[in-house]
C-alpha cells in the first residue's frame, strides 16, 4: 500500500479517499508519521490511516457523524462484505460504516484539551 500510495498523484488521492486538495499534504504527513512509528503494523486497507483517530464522517446522503475509529472493517471479518470503519460515536462503541455509505472521512483534532 505505501509504495503505491506515495506514487499516486494528488488528484488520484482526492478521488480515492475523498480528500480535498488541501487535505492531501496533511494526510501524507500523518501517514509518514505512522510509518516512522516502529510499532505501526501496516495492513492493506486504505482506511488504516484513520485507525485510532477522531474523525468526521460524511455519508453519501450528506449525514455527518463524529467518532473515534477503533477498528477497520474488512471482508476478512465474516460480518462485513466490504471495508469500512468501526467507531465509537453518539450511538455507541460499535457503530460501523461501510465503504459504499461513505462520501468522505476527515481526521479532526481531539477536543479533550479544550
């Protein structure tokens, strides 16, 4: 994933991940930081960059949800037919949203210190 990711153009990253042009360099920096962390174990999921992050999720129906991503849903799990995110949010600790429902995901700053 990582070699392919860094070979992609900004436009490709915008199309695949739903990022804005301004988000691409920020997300690239966050991915590099994760890869520099020796404890990070990469998988093949494009959603891994959101793992253990606070996020804003916008659905294709333009609904907005905020939560903390606990786990990545993958087809390897018997419960899921596609990839997506499992997060703690307003509706409990195991809310999942799958790729076909997601318009965009954005990492947000934690509000714990405010």
